[in-house]
DNA sequence: GCTGTGCATTGATATAGATCAAGAGTCTTA
DNA sequence: TAAGACTCTTGATCTATATCAATGCACAGC
């Protein structure tokens, strides 16, 4: 149940035996059916989720009812409305399962506790956030400077498998373009 | 010279006397004239910079020669091409001073050393990155979902003073719109 | 196996914002 | 203080992408 988590941690830090043994107690396991919500806008995001299996998406919904995906979270990713999770504010994000998934949940109190008791985790999250920051920066540049086609190509370079695993309309939403535009782009790229 | 840095740190963590005394040795002070570069694309970003005075901007330049600002870094902000700084890759960002500024520079080796020797700093950067991640996330949502006018209003809410301190064309570039469009938006908003 | 619901494609049209261009205002610096 | 160099504004187009609409396809549930 925790193997994906340990696997993922190992890529960035070395965990002591002790830390290894301590870690699970902070988390709670949960199974999500396809389309099941982990969080809805307006709620308080009580937990940070680690995706141990499947695929989740986090998104906002605008006044016109349109979905805007901010994150596609695969196995090994963390997902949450961080602002809400950290600052105890109302969430602006929805989070749900794109396909049947499994997550490990940690509450804010447990998160802080874990960081204190296992200094390796403090380090892990500093590195994780540091890397995420880089990724988000590049995405922001892409989003502000590129044409729709360039954005799509850029995405394919980063995640070559994305076309196979994720429906077109979700990819379009993630890129901030319409499914129609993405469909037309794909046609010209053949 | 370090007062802005200590001030900034104090907002997130408590520094021990010892840490307080140790910290300065990791940094190097530098004065930047207006328009002076801290980093240019293609170079290796050897340092992370803390802005102790003034205003810097980080940006990319596309094939058409157009500037796309990814960050406006005021007093109290950190700026660098993180990907380059962390992974020792060639930088894709330019960083220069919008106005005469002062920065504290730390090399990658010193950064890692500092994080090891002063655990409070490990915590500081984890919190800093965590918060930045939230900010970037919102900016990404804004960038993908909002109209030019909404983006501008959103920016004014976050940084009400930005209009006074930063030239229009830089704000436009930061928002990913043209100066002309921003000018027209301002007219309709009066 | 049939039926409905959601996803992808394609076409026609609309539109936000870019681009191009010119002029006025305002800093800089020599 | 004068000259040049930016910066902002305004107007006239142009274009990438959204929107609206219709059809075909595929998979999930009965």
C-alpha cells in the first residue's frame, strides 16, 4: 500500500529505517471511484493527497461552467488545494478521480508533525516544491508566450505518454485551449 | 546590508543566535545598476539572488525578440533560473535590474551547505517554495482562464502598488499581453 | 445486442487581442 | 538645455482561437 510512496521518496532522499517505520502512521488510505470527488470548491481542504494509483485532476470551474484543469496528478504525484490546506481557507479547486484511483491522505496537523519528527521529509518537500516551482515556471512561460500548437508540442515533449492515457478534452483544458482547437492542431501535425 | 534578509526570514521562521551569526558568510553582496544583467540566457546560473533593494525582472526572449517576463522580484524576493541553478543546466532566463538594486548572492554549494548547517533555513525554503507554488498556481489559472482585463484586475488586487512602481510595458509582458491592449484596458476601467 | 451518453471531428462564423503605424508626452544624458 | 530614446496612447487592420452547431463514433449499462 505504501510501496509507491516509498519508491517516490527514494528518488529524492534516503530514508532511515526508523523514518521508514514511522511514516505510515501519518497517512490514511482511500480508494476513489472514477469521477469521485476528493475536494469541492468552497470546502476546506483538510488533506494533502499522494496518488498511489490512478489519475486525479484538480481544476476550477468558471462562471460559464467551464472547467480549467490546473494539475493532472499521476501515480507518484501530490495533489491538494495548497492554499486551502496550508492557510485553512476555503478551497477554490475541485479535485476528482479521472479513473479509479488510490490515494494516501495526510491531514495538516499530521503533515506538520511528520515534518518535525522526520527531518528527511522536511528536506523531501523542500526539494519537491523546488522542482515543482521550476515546472510551473516553465508552464507559465509556455502559457503566456506560446501558440496553442507550441503548447501542445511542448506538453508532448514533457509527457510523451499523455496522449495515450488522458482524453483529449482534459488535455485541452490543461493547456487552456478548447477541444476543437486541439483536434484541429492534431490534424495538421500528422 | 543583511537587515532586509533577516527581516524577511523572521516572517516565516525563528532564527537562533547562532544561525543569525552564521548566515552572512554564505552570501556575497552585489550592487546592480539599472539594466545591468545578473544572468543571461545560455549561461550557467551559478547563484540564487535575494533582492535586498530595488527591483529585478526575470524573462525569456522569443524568436521574434519579444520579452516575456516570468517574475518581477521586489525587495524581499528571491530570484534565479532555478532549473539552471539546481540542475547545473544552461539558463533559459535573463535576469536584470529594472532599477538600481542590491542583491545578496549565494552559490549552489553554499546553498546546500547552508541548508545542512542551518536546519531552520531548510524549513524556511520549504515554506517559501510551498507559498510560491500556491502563487504560481493561481497565476497559471489566471493565465489560462481569464480575459486580459480580468488578468489585470486580478494582478491589481494582489499587488495594488504595482501600477505606481512598474512601467506599463513590463506589467503587460508579465501578464502575457501587449502594451497596447493594456493601455486600452486601462482606458475602459476609468 | 441495443441504447444512450460522452468524446472527437469538422465546418461556419464571431471576436479578443495582436500587429502595424503614427503621434504625443516624458525621461535621460551629454 | 537640447536631442534622442523610450513609453504611452490611439486608430486601422489582421489573425489565432473561441464559439456555435451538426454529425459520427465508441464504449458502458441495461
